């Protein structure tokens, strides 16, 4: 254990050292992660965990999931009577796509560190670390069998491709590379091309990892075949929205991968009454997550969990500063999602009045958190769910619905798996467009607060319609990258081929 801790520390320090002024501002790691470091199987495992920690660091440094995946839909408002209310007004800046205003200095929400979202350096540190690990595994490491080597390479490939997926959805075009020590400057590459390269990369590793692990402590925490399949499904569906000439190919690939995942029987939907087991992490429903537990001394940034915005006393303390939630989903939006009633998620995931349209709204979906001292700022050990079985079932259903009438019966059957688990009325059928709309709404219901809503609006182009989004982008703004985030200016350092996102350098209009 002491050896693992030492090597883990060295790897972490190597990957977080101040960077030289080279391409992508990344520190070369040949002295600390070359032959002097990888001496055993344990070294490799420690390095994989550290690479995952670097990616989680990007999520934990700010209110990432809410800011990137939820609030830009325009469906969330801040409660003016809440504690430090002006510091929560950022949800409305995001909701009207005013990222320039959001990131301006001197704002009362400065402690949320939203500017860190614009900086992709951490992702490239993880990518470089994964590239080096794969290279060293190919060279050979003592104690690593061929089976180990294939699995470890697959885990490293998952991490680097997860980083590319995160960046594509944030910034659009990004530089792409898989070499161990990339130092030559590269231009940004079309993001559809990047994801196609990622898909090809993942395909060669997908079958090299098990569907699940014997040790329940690693379920959902280390990359599995289910993790890779989920990531490939998400990438295919993202490309289907932007590479429309080849959309059918991506839908078919998603449907095939989804059925492979389902037929594996490696995962299951837990009863809705056991939701706390799901959100606490490492359940049979988890495909990939960043697991956190105060039992292991984990510390979350107090502002990073989504649940922080939608809970109040008695789930947050002290009472006098938490009588209302910081923010709430618009009552009109909640009516659209749950107006038909008869859905156990209403009582399992929310307080009594889900249509309150004010700070009395409370989302209990994330309330099963432990606090070190019982006070609100004690950093609850929230697990950060990235891919969940229910979400991928619905993504498979969406792909099938898009493939046409021959696949709609199968799509409905998948949707009804989610409806059955929610103890909600089954989908009764309708036109092709009605089915697609219902699946979109079912994903919105099932994944509320998990950081998928805005990205679903973007990839399906529903962001262009007031029927679906309060934050409507015109076709012109969408085409110029209004759905992206600004890129930090440090990306220009020593790279003559680099460009920032024109939409934001031109003032975000």
C-alpha cells in the first residue's frame, strides 16, 4: 500500500506540475512516467486511478454539471429570497447564453470558478498521461500479463476518449492526438472527425475489458465494457446530429451497441424505491461515475454538486440560511415533464410541490448525501454519475425511433422499461414524430439534474425551437458556434495554428 501511495503521488505530481510553454501547455512526463516509474502492475493501476482523478478534477473545480449540461436550457431560475441570492443569479446568465457576462470579473458568483470551464489544459494532461501509459504498456512492464496489458490499455483509451468527448461538447473543434509525447503544435480538428477517430480507437479496445468486475468496489468506478459502449453510443448520437448525411450510420451503430449492452445482462435497473442506492454510487445501474465517499476522506468542492442548488432545510443546514433552495426548475417546465402524474419519480425525486415555481421547490434526487458535521458546507460525498444504464436504454430507443417504422416497436419496448421502473403509465403509441418527442421528454425526466438536458437540446437541434428551449439559438448563431463555450486564451501559447471560438471572440452575438 505504501508503494502504491508513493507512485500514485508521483504520477499525480507529474501530471499537475506547472507546464512548460509548449504545445497545449503540457509538461512532458518522460522522467516520471517512463521506465523509471512503471516497474510493476501496481504502478499501472495507480496511474489509471490518477488519470481518472485528473478528469474528475475538472468537474470538481466548479459547478460543472449544472453549468454545462442543465442551466443553458433556460429552465432554471434563482430564488431571490435565498441566502447570497445574487451569487446564484448565474443560472439566468447561463439560461440566456450570456457567457461573456457570466465570465466577467467582479461577479458575486466568482467563487464558482466558471472561468475554469474555458481551460482545456486538464483534459490534455489526462490525454497525455493515457497516451504515455499505452505506449509503456506496449513496451512491456514487469508483472503485467498480456490480458492485463489489453485491459489497462482499454481503460487508458476510455479516459482519453472521455476527455475528447467532454471537450467536443464544450468547445466544438479540438486538437486530436494519441502519440505519447506530442510537442509539435496542431490545429483544431473538425469535431465530427475527432469523434470518428475516437470511435475507431474505442472499437479496438471494447472487448478487452470485462462487462463488470468481481470486486463491487470497482463497479462503475473503473472503465468496463459497459463504460466504453456507453461512451461510443453517446459519441455516435452526437455525430448523428451534426453529420446528417451519415446520420443513419450513427443511429444504427447506437442501436447495435445499445442492444449489445442490454443483452449482456451485466446491468439492471434498480427499483425506484432503491434510488438512494443508485445515486450513492457503485450500483448495478452505474456504467461510469466518479465515486466519492467521506469514508475514504474524499472532499468535494462545496459548490460542485448539482444538488446544492435544489435542496433546503432539513437536507441542508443551518436552517436560518437554507429555508429555501438557491434555485428551481420553472413550474411550466415541470408541468411539461410530469403533468400526467402517476409517476413514482415525482414523489421519490421531489418534495410535495414540484410545480412551486419558487425556492420551495426541492429536488430530492440528490438528497442521499452524507455530511461530515451535519452542516451545509461540509462537502457531501456526492457521487458524480456520468453514464447510467437507464440513460443508455433511452439513447438506444432514440436511435431506433430515428431508424424508422421497422424499429419503432422495439423503441417503445425500451421506453416502457424506464416507464415501468418509474411506476408510470406505459407509452401508448403515436406517430413517428410523437414517439421521438416522447423519448426526448423521457430522457429529460429520467436524467433531470444529471447534466444531459442542454447537450440533448444541442445534438437534436431542439435548441433552435421555443417549443423545447427557453434559450433558443437562431440557426445563424448555432452555425457559428453559439452552443459552445469560449476557449481560454492560453490555448494560443506557442501555437500558430490555434484559433479560439469566433462566436465568443466576436462578443457572443
